[in-house]
C-alpha cells in the first residue's frame, strides 16, 4: 500500500500543471439573437486569435433544414474597430434549394487576429409563415491565424424549420360555425320527432 501511495503521490501535481499550461480551446459561436413573426437574426462570435480565410479563399456559414425562406441578409454591425468593420461586414447571403438552405460567404481576408472576443451582429433570415425550430448549421474556414488549428463548428440553432398551418379566414370560421349550428339543430329536431312518434 505504501508503494502504491508513493507511486501516485505526484499525480495531483502533474494534473494541476497540465491544467495550468494547457492552451485554451477557443472556437467561433453562431447564435440566434432574436426571433420574430417572420425573421430570425443571428450573431457570430469570434473568439481570441480566431481568424478566417487563412487556408482557403472563402469562409462560409451554412444553415440547412429550413422552410419557406424568401430572403437573407448579411450582418448589419460589429464591435470590430472602424478599420476592420467594413471588411468584417462583407458577408454575402444566398438562399438555396427552394428556401431550405442559406449560405453566408466572406472572402475579405481575415479578422485582424484580435486577442479579445469580437462579434458580428445582424445576419438574418426571413421566412413568412414559418415556425421556429432547431436548424442544423456548420461553418467552414475558421481557424487560428498562421495556419493554426481549425475552429469550425457545427450544431443546431433556432430557425424557420416548418411551415405554419394556415389560419382560416374569419369568414370561413363564421361559415363553419353556422354549418355546425344548423347540423346540431337538425339532429335535435329529428330526435324530438322520433320521441313523439
């Protein structure tokens, strides 16, 4: 038992040193920041030292499994400094496959390699008549600067994933109510007639 304790007495120290010196694992984040009756808005978070267009000529964010998308827009603002802000907003959206997929593409040459968290706001999807659900997404082209490790992510995020059931017009509801009332009256009259016979 004493030999076993001596053998493993340095294990906690080794583990603590590993945790202290391990490099933090950063990645980008893609989140839905607002949903409305027909518009979904997204924020891209770029973590410290993450960049894009380092090993490939363009970077993409792709959402699939959507329903009824009629349009999409690129971002509207960021918290990047003015010199980089215009470049970081140059994402071009495409609505593909009959409104079931949206791809944003950028090929403007990188984030500037900041050592702080930065955000790009206002990516949007418009899908009138769609309902909220979980839509798959994936990025391609994010990585640490100077050909470092890739930082691409995939997962699900809120998005327009199914068409809403059509709501009957008020006139249609009125006609349906009158029809049910007449049918109920007819049944009641027939029962009275049968009871009196």
